[in-house]
């Protein structure tokens, strides 16, 4: 399983990377949406993307819209991982093509539960 | 300033009392936990010392204080779709089986017997709402019970913090069945009205209950002695419809406690049925 971690906080990326590696995932990382699209193209895709909302250059919402316009990444699950916690935002992300939503802060168990819901764990 | 340091005698008093009232066993080494939870009770009641709390308790005069202390000793940890697989089995196997005509009365009773703040029975309600939009004439009842009066009132309120909403609730259902309420999320009426809540102590005499098609008795018996577990399983058996299903927590079993149950391994979960 390959996971793409997109967040402008390197601390957060490290936290998520450790958890995912512990579950046997291979990980790739990016600090914003634009970089994420590049990494994704290089890597030839991923099984799941964990995507922050608020980032410079290209935010997570725009990334979701952009990646959902690319048929080659149709099968990739997208989970927003963000401090945005209004239900309106959750709805907006789902409409744009995200599959799951995790609010910060979260525990290892919260993340695992969501990955299990997506069927990637 | 409230100062506490629980004496061995007080600790023993509390644990005897809690065990008698709820069957919850507080092992040695739980002094800190007991003390900090008593502290919460004292704070809520504006009592200023452990002595004051203990003497009120020992007098037995204040029934609601007794109840609050037992309530404070319960562990209410829970989540939506906890362990996932039991709910998949409910959705993919049990509900279709029960709705396929073998149930001419078109009646379904599901019981979440130690439901904490309501995540378990509401999870069941959302599954039924989503996958079994009940045809005309179906009567679906979901009952949520717990010893803790505080948990029952929280479950009834259906109001969850961001941290609680984050625990296992699929985003689709979050959007569909919850509405923003300040910084919290409130479960919508159509799900809320599918569930009835009532306070109930599993170790006291059970009230009259309808015969259940499915019982969720999860992550509560772990706190009990084998003898108490046996007694509860015996009563659960009497409440379960023939062919009905029992779910226990991942660390719980009927094995070596009640041989009248057969163990069914379905997908990645285990459930139990009364042998025929
Ligand atoms: C850890 S929670 C489990 C909640 C839910 N069933 C789950 O699996 O997520 C255990 C619950 O059992 C309740 N409980 C403890 N002793 C009980 C008793 N004697 N009768 C009824 N409920 C009890 C507690 O109040 C607590 O809410
Ligand atoms: Mg950010």
C-alpha cells in the first residue's frame, strides 16, 4: 500500500508517516497541493492520499478538485486531514471527491479507524 | 483548595460499594483513578474534602451521591462503528436475513445493553436507515441502556464534540445525519427518534424487555467477575429471540462461561447464537 501525505507542517507529516510505516505503508510526501500533484505523477499514483486543507501555493481543496479531474487517479482514496471541523467543510470536501475526513487533532487510533473504513487497513 | 489522598480503608469501602452496586471490579493499584474520579464528584457537589464526601457516602442518606460515585467509576470509552466488523456483519448478513420474509411480523428489536453516550445504538440506527429503508409496516425498535444516568442523558441529547465525531464516524454519515450546533455536532431527529434510551443496571433485576433479534453487549463484562458474567449471559439468553444474535466486545466471549451459546465466526468478527 502506498500513501501520499500532503501537509505544510513537517511535524504533522512526520507523525502521520510514522503511524503509516508502522502499518506497513510506503509513503510519499508533499508540502502543498501543487507539489503533491508532481509527487503523485512521479510515483505513478498511490492507494490513499491524506490531505491537509490549509496550505500555501495550492490548498487541499483545490488539490482534491485537480486530482479528481485526472482519470489515472480515480481509484485513489482521498482523506482530508485538517483542523477545519465544520460539517459544511466536510460536505464540501466530499462533493469535491474526498472519501473520508479526519479532524485535527487526532489519535493514532482515530487515523486507523478511518483507514479501516476506507478498507486500506 | 481540595486536597485528597485516599486511605486504604476508604479505597476498600469505595470498591466494595461500587462492586455491590454495579459489579465493576476496581483492582489494587486503581487508587489514583478512584481518587481522581471522587475528586470530580466532590467538585461538582461543592464538597471540600475527601472526609466530607466519605462521611456523606457512609451515612447512605444521599442516594444521588451514591449514584454519582458509581457513575463516576464507570469507563465510558466508546466510538462509532467500534471494531467495524460487527457492524458490517449486521449490515451484510444479519439484517438481510431478518428482513427476507422469515419475519412475518415485520418487527425488529435491537438492544445496545451498555451503550455509554449512544454511539453504538446510533451507529445501528444509521445502518438501518441507510441500508434498510423500512418498507411500510416495519416496526424497528432500538433500545440503548446504561448504568450511568449521565451517559443516558448525554445519549438522549445526541450532542457530540469534535473529538467524539472524529472517532470512527464515516464522513458521509457525518454530513447526512448530523447538524452543526456551535462547535459540536448534533444527531438529526430522524436517527434520534429511532432509538429509545433508558437507565438500567445489568446486575440488578432486569425490567421487562421485548424479545431481542440482536443484542450488543460489548465492552462491559470485562469489568465483571466470571460469576457475574455467567449470570448476565444467562439473562441475555432469555431475552434473545430464537435464532437471534449476540455481539460481545473483542476481548469478551461466552466460552467457558455459557455453553448454551454457539460461537459463529463471520468474516472478521465473532458473534454468538443460542444452540438449538
Ligand atoms: C466501555 S463502555 C462500552 C460502550 C459500548 N458498548 C462500546 O462497546 O463501545 C462500558 C459501559 O458499561 C456501563 N456499565 C458498567 N457497569 C454497568 C452495569 N452494571 N450495568 C449497565 N451498564 C454498565 C458503563 O457505564 C459504560 O458506559
Ligand atoms: Mg496546514
